C-alpha cells in the first residue's frame, strides 16, 4: 500500500468517501436526499406516511428504511405508490453509506427528485454516519422529555431541522416545547424547528412546504 | 503473546471478563444489580425517582447513571438520600463494564444491597454490553409503538423484565399493550412484564415488590 493511499484512508474513512460519492451523484442529478433520525417510536414512519400521502402524484420520490429486524415499515410505506426498500441491518445500530449504495438500485429511477432515508431508531449512533444526504432531520416526540437536545447534542448539532412530533399530547406530560426548542438552538443556533402531529395533521402543511421548497431548490441547482 | 492468551481473548472479551468479575463480587456480597435500558424518554430516570422514594429508609441502594452529556439525571436522583454518580460517556452510545468499575467507588458502601445502573438512552447498543448485572430491565413507553419488541429483539431477548411505562396515556395513541406484551413474549417467552405509570403511580407497588423480592433473594444466597 502506498503512503498516499494510507494518508487518504486516514483523512476520509471508507464511509465518508462513499457518502461523498453519493452526495456528488445527487448533486449532478438534482435529487434532494433526507436522512431521518430519531429514537424508536418518535413517529418517523408515520411522518413518512403522512408526507407520502401529500406528495403522491406531485414528486418522484423513493424511500429506504432501516431497521434491526422486520419488514414492517416497508409494508406500511409501500401503499403510497412510491418505491420502498427495507434495509434489515440484522443488529447494526445505524445505516452506513455502503448499505445505501447496495439497496439504492431497488428504488432508484432516472427522474428521481427525492430520496428519503429512514434510519434505525437510535438517537446516538446514526448521527455519526454520513449517508450522502443533503440534510439530517431529527425527530423528537413531545413525550420523550424536553432536555433531550442537551443530552444528545451530537444529532442536534448535525441536523438541519428538528421536528417535534405528537404535539397533540402536549399538556398531558410536563414536556415544555418552548424549552425543548431553546435547548435545540443552544446546541445548534441554525436549526430549523417544526411542531407537528401525525395524528391531527397539525403542522404538516409547513413541513411539506419546506420539503417541496428544498426539492425545487435542488433541482434548480443542477 | 502465547496461544493460550490469544484463545482466552477470543472466548471472553475484555468487557465480558470485567463484567464476570463484577458479577462474582456482587454474588459474594449479596448485592442485587440492575441494568435499566431503554430509548431516550421512556421514563428510566422518573421510574428511578419513584423507586427511590419508596425504597428510602428500607434498602441500602446506590445508583450509577449514564448519559452522553449533562449531569441532569444525577441532580434529579440525588435528592432521595442515596449515593448517585453520573457517568458522562462523552458520545459513547452505551455503558461498559470498565466504566462501572471506574465509577463504583464513588457510590459503593460495604453494606450495599442494591446497585441500579441507568444506561445511556438507546435501545440497541447497551444490550450488547454485559455490566455484571443480575438482570437487564427494558423500558418501553406506551407512546413508542407496540411493534418495538419485534424491531429491537436483542434487548427483549436479553432482558429479565419489560416495563411498559406511561400507561396513563393508553388510549390516546394506537398502542395496544396486549399486543406489545405478546410481541415481547414471542421474542422471550420467559420475560416478566410490568405495566406502570410514573405519573399516576399505577403499577408501582408490583414493581417495587418484585425488586424487594429480588434483593432479599440475593442477600439470602450469599
């Protein structure tokens, strides 16, 4: 092995190199790529269902969804008319760029505009693995505790947006959404915040509008 | 390095060897050691607060609590009269036996009966690290989704008990607790299940009774 290769391997890990190649590909093709990260049960899959319902017929999208086990999420998501592929990690606590590369052909199409990756339910490890996305989005449900941005700063630092889900349950617990947003901005002053309820539909319009704006911007920048 | 050492290292990793030594120590001293594992926001710290309130003056307990960042949990827990030590992992997604060994002297006492370890909020990685505990207990809040035992089988397979928290919120989401328990037993037919609400106190009597029974059994087996 030459010194040059050794140095390169130190600077860019295998994952980062693969992620950079994916990112370049999305740039050339004008595809907006989203990496959704949260604890189990914060509502990633349900938000995807609500989002897919609204984007059907308007955006050419595809979904890759990661889980330790089961194909449940792909089954739930496949009814909206978009190609969906489950990545079963078999115990690995996060998705890696090589998994995206491997499973992409199952959902890709030449005129793709939006690729959504739903990561394994885990607020810690997935934040360290670049998947070539344009934006990481962290979900936090309003029953999880408003101190979580301070306790899990890694993902809040790296996320473009934080989505506070289950706002229909506010008031039933001692979760203070103002405080949660303040904590998120303490960690990351630039972070966008959304408040929504997959159950009542509250806040979904703004979320979908943001997504469509990002998709249009990415296509225009080709 | 001799072949014998190499083989031993293959069979027992450094973590497992250290965990085995801790387990042996608890066996000799008659200390019951619990390892609490769940996603962020399932109510581990609040359950500990409710448990400490009830055990105060009756059991000689100590608490080690892991988080990526902040000393918030130790502050919350320190008001119940038991020694508490925060283990800030600085980004590591789980506790390891060497961290227990390192922080134990801060909370240990010769007549200790119960050591509770609150792991980092993560349903995946902590399940793979033996901390020398007598029992892993997994918490799942009833707003997280009843399919979680199937999606995160590792921890449900290894746990002695599953505690379903926030049962006061049942009916406000589509979480079906019977189905969640059934899924948990599909993964682990021997698993004990508890239903409780830290908010209303429902189910806490049975949980504390179980804990006191285990503490008594462990002391008697010295």
